[in-house]
């Protein structure tokens, strides 16, 4: 089950570096918002939208690496 957004934000607030990012959503509105957000500057790390948590986690495991 997914974590509540507040808990995730609390955890992210303690992170000093990000190797990869995913956005997770279920609705067409989520996809539109993700498209807008991912259209920004993510050159520092790979980023992608997913509609399944399992897909997002698998992708992160493949693309997240520590320099």
C-alpha cells in the first residue's frame, strides 16, 4: 500500500541527494499534472510517471544509482 503523501514528504525533506524520481498516479488528471511537472528541469536525474507502485519501484531500482 502506498504511503500517505505527508509521510513521503517528511522522508524526502531529509534527503540530500536524489538519484532518480518517479511520480505515481491513477487518474487522467494525475497524468496531466505529471506531464507538466516532468516537463520541468530534471536533467540532474532520470524521472518518469507510473500508474503502478510496483512499476515505479522496479524502475527506480534499475535507474537509481549513487555516484
